[in-house]
C-alpha cells in the first residue's frame, strides 16, 4: 500500500464553493459494497434506503470561530492563528503563519470582528512543535468568541454569508476546528421524516482537529502519525447501538468522525461508553466493529478520510465511484454532494 494508491485527479471546477440554499437537495450517490452497484438520488431521499429499527449515529460537535487574523506586535505584519484544540491547562494547540516569524514569545494582536467584543485579543505563542504546531495562550480567555472567523477549508475561496451554513442543524458542543461535513445535508424536516419512518437517531461528539488540515506525506500511509481528537460516546448511545445490532438492524454512521469514534469505543462488535482521546487510524485491511453503513462526502486525494472509506468499501471501487461522480457532475468536498455506502 502506497500513498499514490489514493490519488485521483480533480479539476478545481468540481469543488463546491457555496452550500446549497436547501441542504437536503444535494445529490446522493448510493453505492452497494456487495453488488458494486451505483444509484444517483438526492439526499432528501435517503430514507428510502433506511429501515425501521436502523440507527443513525451523528456527530453533534459544533465548530468554533477558530481562525484569528491580526498583526504581529512590534512589526505590524499580518498573521493568522488557527485554533485546533483547547488543552487541559486552558491553552490551545494551533497552526500559525507566517511560521518563521511566530516563535515563542511572539504576540498576535487580533481586533474584534463582532460588535460588543471588548478591545483586542492578544494571542501569545508559547511553544513550537512538529508539523508547524504551536501552543498559544488567549490571555486568559476560554474561547475566541467575537474575534474569530469560521475556519473554512483552504480550497473554499468564496465568502461565507452565514456562519450557520458551516454548522450541522443538530450541532451542540463547541470544540471543532472544522465541520463534520457529512451532517451538513440534514434538515430538521428530514430528521423528522426519518423518525416517522421509525429510524432511530443518536449522537456522539468528536471534536475535529489537526488531521483535517494535515495531509498524509509518508509514502507508506501506515507510517503517518494521526493526531488525537477528543470524543464522547454516552451510555445511552452505546446501549442503542448494541440494541440495534441485537435486533438484527443496522448502525449507519453519519460521517467519518462518527465512524472513527464508534470504532474506537467498540470491541468485538459491542460499543461501550467512552470519553477521551481518539487516535484510531483506519486503513484498508481494518476490520470494522460496528459500522454497517456510512454517510460521507467526497474526500481529498491522499487524505486519511479517503483511506477510511477505501477500507470500508474497497479502494478500487471507491475510486471508480469518484470517477463516476465526476462524469455525473457531482460537487466535491465540504459543501459538495454526499455518498451513502451500504
């Protein structure tokens, strides 16, 4: 297995720059791992493939306004700090640029971006780490509310008109540096429709962090160091997942984040309550414990996410589906269309 095995070509015109006006009107590619079949539908029709008693597992993490733009104290040069994860001591793990100028002791002065935010925010670089990581202090503030902007991925160049467009409708617990984007397609009306169909919904929390922004560089992907993210599986959710399997029904993970957390919290097909750091890296050859089906977006080449869905459905079949998506004019990545893998 080599990094180049997870390469495909995608012209920039396929990358969605804006969300649709109605989330559940995006396209849905439905693929069957057993028959190797492909169907083209729309996301609001997903209930046609779910059965009474099946359980959808959704990630209710909420994106924080993690992108801080300011100037370096003493030079006035522009700088950007992207907060990734809040640490137990109140400081933050972050990425910063220009990295060569933001060394320990440097301070970035960030003006308010929302009315009512008091004064300026001072971000102090405390430590430097591998891969461009920084440990930073927000000067005693717990969160960057009023000073930060939504941390859209670098391939999205359009301005976000409404911050809620980059949040799932069920997001609850703040802590992510990027949205769990498979869930962006759900609307309250669609969730109500699924409940009327007697499809269960339950929630886990995984705060999305560095690996969303960190590409795989090792030619042997198994040598890639995946960073940990904080996750929580509650007792009621664990019991629902186990009961679903006990009744012979399916557990459908919404997004790779839900997959990663559920699999980390499971042993021999049973899920336990969990709270802690998740460092599971799923590559082809992995034996899935609890995930029977998956809702996911289309992922970047050479990414850990593409490797995960390749592990679930087979690398060659997934890459074939991606080529079919291009032929059919699907929209890719965070604001793009979706895939249901059965």
